[in-house]
């Protein structure tokens, strides 16, 4: 989980730099970051629910909110498959 988080942070930082610098590669880098970070968020939140066992599901636990939000973010502005398609078209 830590590796996925670290890679996601680096990809998002690279995307922010590319957009801030006005790089022509910005669209590709942003797609890479969105695709990887949202997939990682859903995976990490899902594992967190499993690690917490039954307490992850009820309203008192609160962990379900992270999973729902991660799934929503994955679907917003195109899913990972759409962003991977954009990346493949760039090559």
C-alpha cells in the first residue's frame, strides 16, 4: 500500500509541475497520474476495509466513506481505461 501511495504522490507532483510549466506533455502526464492514483486509492481503501474487518462497514467506522469517495474519484473525468487510452494515443 505504501508503494502505491508513494508512486501516486510522485505522479501527481509531476502532473502539477507539467501543468504549471505549460509543458506540451502535460495532458499525458496528467492522464498517467489520474489513472494510477485513482486505481491505487480504490485498492488501498478496499484493503483498509478488509484490515479493519467488520468495523470498516458500519457508519461508526467511517472507513466506508474513503472507499466510496475513492470510487467516485475514479469515475470522475474519465476512468482509468479512458486515460490509459489517451496515454497510448500519445505514443
